[in-house]
C-alpha cells in the first residue's frame, strides 16, 4: 500500500461518518417536513371547512332576514292601503 492510498483511506474513514450523519439528518428533516406539512394541510382544511360553515350560516341568516324584511314591508303596505 502506498502512502497516498493510506491518506485517501484515512480521509475516507474520517469523512464517511460525517457524510452518513449528514444524510441521516437530511432524511430526518425531510420526514419531519412532510409530517409538519401534512399537519398544516389538515389544519388548513379544518379551518376552511369551519369558514365554509360560517359563510353558509351567515347566508342563511341573511336570507332569513331579507325574507322577514320583505314580509314586514308587505304587511306595512297592506296596512297603509286605504279601505274603500
């Protein structure tokens, strides 16, 4: 074995654990990112469903209010008509 190959082997033995550690950290972060992004998506979907329900409820209440207003205006018109 020559001196250069010994240096290369020593370098690889020193760098190999660092590279393996960096790869493991990268894989761990990718898994963590996928889990957190899935959790974020789930939270956003639940918020979207909540807001959609609120919008439907508000629309229902507005339609009911408009209907009551229409009935009130109709009843006022009927009361104000002169009787002959």
